[in-house]
C-alpha cells in the first residue's frame, strides 16, 4: 500500500531536540503550506499547517534550520500515537529551498 507525501512550505515551529529511550534523536515541528491547486476543474487556494516529526538524521537537519526556512519534505503519514487518530507527517528527507 502506498503512503507517500511530498510537501513544500515554511518551517513555522520547531521544538527542542529530544531522544527516544533507544537514543534516537527526535524533533517535532509544524510546516505551513500555501498553494493553488485545481479541484474539479477550478482553482482552489490551499493553506494549512501540518504537524511533522523527524527521527534520526531528519531530526538533526530540522534542528539546524531556522524558523521561517522554506523546505521540501518527503515522508509518510501516521497516527500521532496509539490513542490518537491525529495524523502526523513523518519526515524521511528534507531539502532546504533557498531563494524561493
């Protein structure tokens, strides 16, 4: 089954780096996305804030970023926790877009 997300936007919030009990670095963040999409043949303005999380190297990359940085992220969606149905984007790759 396919679960793949690619999103561009601005990093609007980044929490402090923490570690899992296994020692894996974790950074939680929010990405603000704005675009125009075509839906049912008509243009539609899309604005949203997406909660995201990076583990391992993506967590370190997020820590190096400044708030307001424009990013392109790829990853997958998963529930926030076992008890929550809220979706969170798990970042597997992050690219910093300078000058855009």
